């Protein structure tokens, strides 16, 4: 054991609007003795994701809300330090809902996965393209979007962790890919490094008008991460039988009043489009299939990603808002502890 | 030829809100001489449908708007009186976009169908369960809804021509069927004659609360004809992986301001539901399959319907609004001419 103190971020109050650090308490606990079947994980990296914000609200979404006074839920990557469980041995690297804390004691139930052992992959990538992010992009696009050669794929939050991967998979599927992002730097990264066909800066351009110009025959596939005006602009430019993958509605996660649905909702009818809600947890059983393909593309140099790794568990609450003001560049990760030399 | 005057309702101005008779002009034209390949249809019945209202607006939906000054578009049933076309002979009964008029000259192009010849079926039924209405209910429910035994099916405008048929097909598929309608009389018809499991009167009850009571585990299939608060109530009560057939948004067809989409739109995501826009014209090629099944159920006495037949082409404009104030009982049809003795 390297430490015997477990720092834990507890949810103190349900945030109103953007989260405040005062919505959380950091406490120091001791690590309980391991019972039969249990094992101790030292957390190395914590993934910060837009969905974390929804978990703090008092309403059940696809998972129950985090209880007030309990450790904030979060996806993490850690190393097994001690084990009374035959399936998980000391030294194993695992991902799961490890929480906003230094240590997690598991009995192996719930979501607890040993990482696949790919060559030349940094550990943080298992919270990114070889983790939930990769599965989300892969199954959302491939299973729900069903991309076909020559189709037009449009992505909101396109420079984000999921969006940037969706676009690159779309290019591999020979789609025409248009990304929507919030800075010139992000737009340039999409078109120059990721080779998207076009990018729209939603802060300086009319998304509706630009989509009409760039996709005059309409959008075949829209990968929706954002909601609000951007979703409306896309729904206003659908092609017949368009598929909309409803993966996120980031723009309204901090809303303090009821947010209306998209004004262009009737276009779903007239264009005979399909809107499908998508949560990656439904696809866990097929993760091997996705990771195999993602790794093969990655090994060929066809998948790029960016990550912003912020040092220190103490920075978790204040960093989460970066996902909502767009100030992060790539996958947002908190580094909790130094990687062990493996 | 019984008459040589063709009364025609022309669209004079684009209605704002509910249509006014003054939005139309009735003119009297002569019937043109038939050219090679053409045939003359005398219209017997005109179908009034909610979608007619959308065709009057200046925006293209799934079909172009009716041009100002041209004959109002409408689905009709008529008899071929004279023919220079080998496929359509005098005496054939046909359906198609015959328009709000006494006579229609066709060259057989576009949508023009000889009615199937079922025994003991009144002609008006070919504008109802053996016409577009039947195809809409059948393919919307069976192909998009994919009903399974024991699932809960909820229908808005359930006492309407499409809705009442959807519910009865749902019962044949062993679903639990809940209908939403606007009068006690309609609700009683749904539960007593059509044997729906329950009915909700949206004018006197909270649809949201009643759905929560009647379907505590959520709705598997929602057949949406209406939009607005009723759509929102259904989206607020979805079961995991619900299917929503977006067939109509009647409540907003007369809107004079932009209507927001459903406030419960995010539930599509959290419940991993699918919303599919549906227009029956996409299924024309498979009409034989639908009519065969519908007739077999009808012949067994399992499909009931109501119709309200209003005499006289002159009453078409003023009757259409009945579909929007809910004062019609069953399929709304204008009788243009006496049926010939066949």
C-alpha cells in the first residue's frame, strides 16, 4: 500500500446550472479491510464526461441520480493493488465506475472490466478510444447511423472526444463528413488533421445556412451530441430517411428551466427520418468487436485523438465545466496518481 | 356523360390558422376532350384528411404545396366514365388524387389505383380501411411499431379513422391498447365497441397522470397522430426501447406561430427510444399485403369503423375543420355524386 488515506469527493448539494465546487465536499477516509472476493483498486485516471452532470440532478435518467452525501460517480482507470478475488489479480489494470476518489473496493460486480492489452497504447487511451468513448462513437455510428459510402454525416461537438472519433470512422466508411465545433482552432483540427470534408464554427456562422450550402441535398446521418439550436439546424436540413443518433444534449444539461424540444421536430415526420436514443451501456456485450476494429484502424494511423489531462483529484469539480464552455481540447481526464512502471 | 360542368374548388389564398371558406373559390369549368391514353373519372367520394391542411401552407412538406389558383388536392374515389386508356376501362372504380372537383382527367400516371374487389364492402370503405387509412394504420403499426404480445400500445386521436384501426390491429396482435380521445362518447366507443383496454379523455383528464397509472411500466409503442401536450405526456411515460410512430402532428397544423418540439424530447435519449417519421406513400408497393390481412380481419368481424359522410362538394372547405375541432365521428368523407348501380 502506498497510502492509507482515501480522498473522496462527495456530492453535497444538487447543482443549479453550472456546478460549483461548493456542491462537493472532499473528505479523507481510510481504506476498509478487504473481505472475501473483494479487491482494492488504486485509481490512476478519472474520466470527466458531459453525462456526469446529469447524474447530479434529482431525476433518474438512464441511471439513478448520485445520492447526496455519497462519492461522486465517475468512470476511472486503476490498478489492482491487493485482491481476494480470483478473477482480478494485483497488477491488473481495470476500468469501471471507480468514482471521484483515490481508491475503490470492488467485489467484481457491476461494470468492472480488465483493459484489452493492445501494443503501444497509453493507459489514458482506455478512457478514450479504447473505452466508453470509442464504444459510443463506434456503435452509435455503425449500428444506428448505418453509414453508406457517399452519404453525408454531420456531427455536433465534433471536436469532442466522441465526435472526433465518429467523424474519423465516418471517413473510413467513405462518408462525406461535416463537423460542427466552437472555435477556429477546433475547426482547423477537424479539416486539417482529421481530414473532415468541412467544419462549421457555430459561434461565428449560421449552422442552418452553412449546412444548407454544404449539404444542399440534405443530411443522411446526424450524430447529435448537443441539442438546442444546433439540433434544430440539422433537423431543418434532413435528407429523406435520415438517421439521427441522439447521443447527447449537452447544451441543456445545465438548464435551470424546462427546455423545449426542437422546433423542427415536424421534419422528422415529413422526411421520414428516424431519431434513436443511444446509451453505450446497451452495447457492452459487443465491446470486443468494436475494440478490435478501432485498434486495427488506430494501428494503421487512421484514428487521431487529443486529450487534456489535468493533474490532481482536487481539480475534478472545477474542471468538469470545461466540457460545457468548450474550453477543453479533446478528452478531459483527471490524473489521480502516477502510473506504475509496468 | 351525365353532366358537362365540372365544379372545382380552387385554393385562393393560403389559410392562416383554421381554414375559411373564403380561402377557396368554386368555379365551373367544362370537361376537356380526352386525348390518347386519357380517361375521364367522375368523382363519387372525396376523403377529407388532416394532411390536407398542410398541403395549403407555403412550405414543401412531403409533397409540394398546392399552388394558389389551382384545384385543391384531395384523395378521392370515382368511376371511369370514358377511356382512351387500355388499363382503365369505363366502369372501373379508382382511387387517387382526384382533387376537390366533380371530374378528373387522368393519363394513368401518378397515383391511380383500381380498387381491390372485396365482397360486401361499401365503396366508401376504399377511402378508409381499404385505402390510405388502412395502409397507414397497418404499416405504421406493423412495420415501425413492431408490436409484440403483451406490449402496451398507446394511440392519440384514437377514435379517428387511423387511430381506431391501429388500436384494433394492436388488439389482434395481443397488445394492451390505450386510446386517447376528446369526448366521453369516443372513449366509450373505444373501450366498448373496439375493446380497447382503456381510454383517456384528454379534455377532462391529465394524460400524463393517467398514462402513469394505466402503464406504470411505461409505453412500448406510441402511435402519434397529434403532437403538443399529448405527445409530451407520452414521451414522459416511455418504457426502455419504446417505439414512437410519428404519423401526424394534428394539433399544430393550424398553428400561426412556431411551435416548440416536445419538452420531454430528452427522454428519447434516456429511454433509448426510436422516433420514426412515417408517410404512407412509402408503402404503396406493399399495399396488397396490407389489404389482404385487413380484409381477412374485417371478414371475421374484427375491424369496426365509423364514417361521417357529408353530402355535397360545396361543403368540402367548411367540413375540413371538423378534423381539427374533433367534431367528426370517424372517417370524414364528402359525397360528391350518387353511386352508380354496379
